[in-house]
C-alpha cells in the first residue's frame, strides 16, 4: 500500500520544496520510503512506500521498465502477479530477467508485452496507478474494478495533477479551486462525495474499472472502462428458474473462488491478520484464512461499553471456535470522542459515515500487531445482505399496487401542501411523510430505492446555489433486472466505493495499515453476479449461500442473530458530550459568511434535534464534518 502523486506541465517543473510538501501529505500511506522521478520539461512522478511484497530496494518506486519506455508510480497489490510472471515468461520470443519479487516489476513487463489496457484486464487486485509513456509522451492513470484504491486528478493552475488523497492538491503553490456546490449537495444526500466528483471544482475521482490518458500537449481523452459490471450482468444466467441447476455444484464453485481469493490475498512479506466483527462476512473470511494457514491467524475486533453497539463478545466466540489468535480492546466513550477532531486529517475530503470512528480505532489496534488486514467488506452488496433490501422489497411491492398516476398525484399533493398541515401528524413523522412523497414520485425502481433508503436528504434547499448531479448508479441500464438485484448493483456502484471502501481505506492508511477485501476479487464478483437470486435471498434468509459455506466452520448458533452494525450513539452524543463542539462549528455568523448552507434550515434542524423533536443526526453530522474539514482546509 502506498501513496502516489504526479504533476504534468508544459511550462514548469515542481521545485524540491513543493515535492517534499506533497510527499509529506502522503507519508502515512507509505512511511517506509519515498521516491521521485523527474523528466524535463515538467514531468514529476512521486511515491511513498509501505513495503508489503519484496521489502528490498528492488521494489522501490517510481520504477522504470527495462525497455526504458514506461515509468510507473503505483498503489495497491496485484494478487495474481506470480501467475502473470509465468505467463509472460512462457513466451518463446521474450527473454525476461526479473530484478526482484515485486508486483510493480510485473506490471511494467506486462505493459511492455501486452500494452496497458490488455494488462489491466488481466490484473486481479486492488490498485491505483499512473504510468508515463516516454514513447507517446502521455500519462495513463487507472483504478481497480471496485474502487478499493483512491485516485484523484484534475487541473490546478493549468497543470495536470493527480494524487491518492485530496490533501496533496492543497500542497501545490497557488491552489485556488473552489468548492463544488453541486458535489456538496450530493455529499448531503449520501454522507460522501461520489465519483467522478470531488469537493473541489475541476478535480475528479477516476471511476472504478476505468483508465484515462493525458497527452503532454494538454489533450485529455475521456475516461474509458476496461471492466464494467454491466458486462458482467449481461452475461448472467437466467435467474427465473433453478430447476436445472445443481445446488451443490454452485455452492462448491462459490467456495472454490472464495478460497482462491483469500489464499492469494494472504501472500505477504509482512505480518497479516483479519478484522473480525462476528458477522457472516468477516467470520467467513477469517475462518477460510485459518483453514488455509499453518499457524494461528491474528484477528481483531473492537468492543464498546454500550451493549446496543457491542459485538466484541460474538467476535471472541467465533475466534475461539476457528482457533485464531484474537485481539480485542474495549474503548470508552472518551477514547472514541477523542478521535472526532482528527477526522478532517484522516479523511482528506468531507466524509460523514459515523462508523468512520470505530473503523479508525480497530485499525489502530490491528496495526500494533500486523501490517496487512483482510476484511469481509462487500458481502452485503454481492450477496444481498442488507436488511434494508427486505424493507425496500416490502414497500416496493405495496406501492406497485397503486396506479402510477395516483402515486405521482399524491406525491405532488404532499410536496405542495403547507408544512403547517403536514405537521398535524407530528414533527417526528414529518420527515417520514416527505420521504414517502419522494418515494411515491420516484421515476424508477432505483430512484425509489435511492430516495427512500440510501439518501437521508433529498432536498437541494440545504446547500445554497446547488443543482442535481448524476452518479454512475443513476446512469446504469437496469433493464431486465429484478428489483433486488437492482438495489445490489446500485450499492455496488455508489455506496460500496464511495462510502464503505473510502471509510476503510482512509482510516486504515492513516495508521499505515494495508487492508485487503477478498470479496472484491474479480472472480468472486463475477461469480456472485452469475448466481441465481435465490442463492442470496431464500425464504427470507439473506446471504444464504455464504452462510452455507460458513456453517462448515462455525456453528449456526454463533451466527444467526440480529446484527447491531458498526456504529456509535451519534444522536445522544450530539445532545451531550459533543454539543459544545458542534455548536462552535454551527456558528450562525460564520455559516452566513461562508455562504454554503441555508443557515435557517441548519439551525432549525439543530434546535429540533437538541430538543428531541426529531433525530437529525445524519444531516447534522454531514454539516459538522464539512465544517470541521473546511475549517482546516480554507483557501
């Protein structure tokens, strides 16, 4: 795991002081060493290294290819790089002498032999990379299929710049990019700024599964997909009937790809472990790791004194059963609250999923013992595990019974009705009524799901001068797909990369811990989307197929229980220990001077939250995380 950055300009080369400043911003992503490659005029590639594979200098970056054509700066791991080396070495007309064991060297040889796009299609792993082509005088950036590794790019003062984190952009002299109000409005809906946008105008996130080429003369080619979940979905087997499908064969196939994924991600030259919450996904990953390993696998969990949020006891029981070397730590409310002032540094862009706090704390615990940790993330998106899916299916079925013209008319009536009339139902029910109106007026199934279950704020009124922006999930072609699968694809495209993976990457990398996600192995993704839906949801039981595999390793009684989630009692904290801090950030005069938010709406919501009239924790936390961030990032 590493940090990468680069600068391309026709007129200037970064000076030594600026380069050091940029590397310092990415130091937590790669504390072991750093490197710089400069070519006149105006080409600078930078790298900070967290050594995982081949700890020697043979893995140092930026790295030049033996052909002297390519120079790369790269963040991530290519898990099948040894298989690719065998394939490359099998060509009779090519003679390869490998300098070391790093996957970076494998990538460069692959680019020489197959070209960039064909190589990207062969890679199985997580990565964000930039490669300078000396022959074509062009830079290509690329990102892994699911978006595990971050990559921002854009123009600053007529120069192209890219980096792993947004904080590096601020280190450029004369950085003056304005806040993107439309992106801020999206952030207020989803608690994160979704790709391809960033919080700044003119700076973008490269979308997962994409690559983009920039010419030295300033020409930018549009990003291009080398892998698309739409192509995977189009090859999906018929899900309407499973009569002719051998159930055991499907489960065996799933177990095989999961074992292969876990096994390949256990390759490391540094200590490795696993996060373990005691839920289905993390328990399955840890159990498969232990079944493969010759020694005890280190597992990690975090405990809370509040039993409404504590799952550490379940994780400990699972660990005892699979035989892992388990580490857990109970943290007090004061220890948790101490993290809050650091959040703007951990997340270089406004980010407001409150489970960011325990994620950072469990990463700190793990880092004390290992350098790499596997997680169970993406099991819900791939295997239909979120409880909201069941609730959405229920509401969707009900609303479909109402003729569309009647739904639209009722939606418009509610939205146009005076709030004084709607408030008769009670302040606590007002938000539900307005959200119900959004659901009634939804233009499509995914619009219904997004407005009703994924967005906690469908109004543009909170952010001044903002307009609606579309995301990758909005533009996907959902034709001929069942509603349950539509929700899963929507989450795979929007929620997973922009919330879940962002949360884990930034929190872990702030402690210099590498995280790996076996469920996002390309083979697992493609196998999961090929499976009939009743292997994910069967008789009201979610993630059915994963559970059948897990029950081979862990008793069903340890797993079948209501999930508490990985959150914190945010609503109570905002009324209690965080109140004074929150009110300092919600200063009326300051918000008016900034001009981003509708101050009256914000302060009215804050008042109602404090008085217990309504739980506005999500909206308030979004604003607080933005205010904390901008307080430390004002231009």
